């Protein structure tokens, strides 16, 4: 059974590029441009890993991370963002994120290696 990954990203081009690469590796990929859409997917699917951007419309990734952490059956969460800063990294890790990755530091291939390591 393929592992399920939810990619929460508001930029369509980035969402499509990464989700295609993830799917090509044999994972089942779900995408959401907002946290509301992500929440609907999480209610229907048993997601193994969430790739979460922090800069999202309506509700930030920070707020969503807080909300996810209140769940009993929460998925593994990896932040994938352009928001640089050690304070952001520290805050999200304290909030339960497994890792904090900058989009500019990882090619899709490098990201796939990390995803496989996490799962």
C-alpha cells in the first residue's frame, strides 16, 4: 500500500511540480492550497506525512500546526517553506514538526530522499 502524502502549498506551480515528483516515486499525493482544504482531506484519508508551507492564505501554517497537534491521530509533519529564520525553525519544531526545510535548499530529488527517510 502506497504511503499517503498531503502537500499544503498555495503556489500552484510549486504544488504541481512537487506533487508530480512525489507521485512519480510511488506515493499517493493529495494537495491543498488552504488549510481548510487540507483539513477536509485529513478527515477522509489516513495521511502518513504532511508537507506544510507556513505562508498560506486565511490561516497560516503556524496556526494550522497548532490545530493539528491537538489531534490524537496526527500525521508526521514536515515544514517546507520559503520563510527563513532560526526562530521559525525552533517554533515549528516545538509545535511538533519533524523537520523544517527551506524550499530554496532542496531540489525535488533531494526532497524525495528526505521523504523516504521520514517514512
